[in-house]
C-alpha cells in the first residue's frame, strides 16, 4: 500500500502535530485559569508568586507562537492581554517584595501590564488603553494606563518597526500600504458588528432601580430609552458615581441624570465613521439608531471595532 503524499488532503504536517503535542502538554501541567482559557480571574493572580506568574507569561507567549507558527490559525489580541496581565502582576509582586509601595495592588498592575503589552504589540496605544478601561470599568486608572501604554508603545517601536499584525503580513509578502487600515474600516459596517442586545436603562425608572444594571453591566456608559424604545440620552458610570456623593434623593429618575444624546451611528455607517465620531466626543461607545428616528438598535464601542478589525485583518491575510 502506497503512502499518502505529504500535501494530500487529510494529511497533517509534522510541525502541526509537534506543536499540538507541546501545547497540549503545557495545558496539562499549568492551570488553564491562569493561561486565559475562557476567562482570566485577575483577583486570583495575587495568590501566586512572582516567578510563577512571569513563567506563565512566557508559557503563554510560547503556546501562542507554537500555535501560530505551526498552523497560522489563532488570535493575537487575547493572548497579548493574558500575557500582559501575567507580566504586570508578576512585576508588581517583585516590586512589592523589594519594598516598593504599590498603590494599585496586584490586580492594578495586571491591568497596566495588559495595556503596555497590547500597546506595544499592536502599535496602537490609545486602542489598548480604551480596551483595558472597558474591560476593567475603572476610570481612576486612566493616568497610569496612559503611562503604561505610552511606555509599551515607545519601547516596542524602538525594538521593532512593525506591529504583530503588519509583521505577519510583511513576512508573507503582503505588507499593507499607507491608508489600507482606514480603507478596511471604511468597508466594514456598524450593523455587522454592533451589540444588538445591550443593557439599556428606562428613562422613567428610579435611579435606585437602575443601580443593579449599572453595577453588573460591562460598559462605562449606557443608553437611556423611553417607553417606545427611542433614545433619549446616555448615562455614564462617572455621573452615577458623582451622584452617590450627593445627599440621597429617592425621587430622581434615570432621565434626570442622563446626558443629552450626542453623536450616533446607523447600521449602514462604516466602522471608520464610528471611530471618528467616538474620538470627536471622547466616547467609550456610540448608540446605533434607526436612520429615520431615534429608535435604539444597539451600541458599538472600541472593543467591537477592534475585534472586527482583527478578524478582517486575519481574513485578508489568509
């Protein structure tokens, strides 16, 4: 019986088998909760030593490199976040052991590590900072995140001219021309990537009733709608936190605290348009409304735009 040719359908290259074996071994000896499989619990990082955390960061980078190098299938965004969190937490613990006061704690330094590594690997510091802000929901970290993101970006640019995305394309002979990123964002539509079922607040609901949604929701800002589902304003976590410092007023409604409706987008607007409108008002997200009236259809933030860009970039490279 003849052997199957190496390139025949159904054959698996030896490098893929080797990489799969090494990655499988790694995940049998390391708790998957610490490598960002599914979720990464930042609060658990403080329970582990600095050397273990830094070693796990290297292991995550190695697993990602093996996966991408063997099969060219896999993401870069989530691994950068996980490796950054592990690195930040490990370095924070080393500083603590050296007697350096840590005002942010292990979790705070994990978030700074996320921003630094994501900014350095993508060469997009502002995107990295806003992604981490949305993940954490803590705007008090914005100044430390700005410093971490800037340092990560500057250091990476001095070490290597390309980002992880542009380097990948350049090695395949598909280096992008100036303006290509804007062209890609201009072709992608808001309706294809926006969140269709966001957390919304009823305009006539008491603020006390909306508190549970504000605490549990993943966003920094929430759309406020009337009984017909029309957008009447936006309520930010910052405004709600300011209200908590004032004397209690049980009669206030959500609409009393909501900011007026600012820029919006429609389903047919491009992601480039959405990103520019976000930058114009420094907004964490934009409401997606019907083109002829104010009925809310969804929301879109930098998180959705960045994920869509990564998916489109991977598709164009394949």
